[in-house]
C-alpha cells in the first residue's frame, strides 16, 4: 500500500487520498483485508493524477491535480511521490512539475497497449534512473533525460 524511501520519497500502488493525514494511518490498515469501495485503502489502490485539474474529484478512488501533489509533499516533508498501477507509453511518466512519477514495468501490457515498461533505480543520493524495457511492437525512441 505504501513505502517511504529515506524519508523523502512516498511510494504507493496508485495515488493519494484526501483521508491521508499521517503515515501511521497506512500502518493501521488491517491485513489481510478486502478492498473497500471507499476510504483510504481504496484511494491508495485506485486514485490517479489528472492533468489540467485542481483539487480532488471522486471516481473509483479519486482523481487529483498537481496542486494536491504539491500540498501533500509539503505537508509530509517528501520530495517525490512514486506510483504504479497505470499504463504509460514510455514505461514512466512525470506529473506535476516532476513531483509525481508513474512507473509501469510491463511492456506491451496484455499484448494490446504497445507501451514500453520501465524499472526505476534509486541510488544512495536518491537520484532516479530508469531501465526502459522496450515494447517489441514499437520502433526504438531516444531516451528521455531526467532533470
């Protein structure tokens, strides 16, 4: 459901939640458990960032804007949110001025998306690098540079 890397990077399956006030709430989620239709656990599994919006919008979990990411980082003292769960064309994709990173490791997901996959590497200085797993159905692309 969540992990914290060196006190600076928050990792989650999918996204953020308006119900998440402190990290202890994640530790208190009973395990094993069924996924509820609403609430913190549901949001961590299903929420997604959405370009061009501000605030929160209820969906299955929530959609949230870059402003939510920035506020979350400031409130919790993190520098970056890393999530998975969502197919992205190049295997990884930044959102919100590079404050949130979606990483998706399955190239050509289900044989229908023709996406690349990627594996994230974080070094001791918390610098991120990517190993891109190219989709055999796509022509090669030059690598993107990470700021």
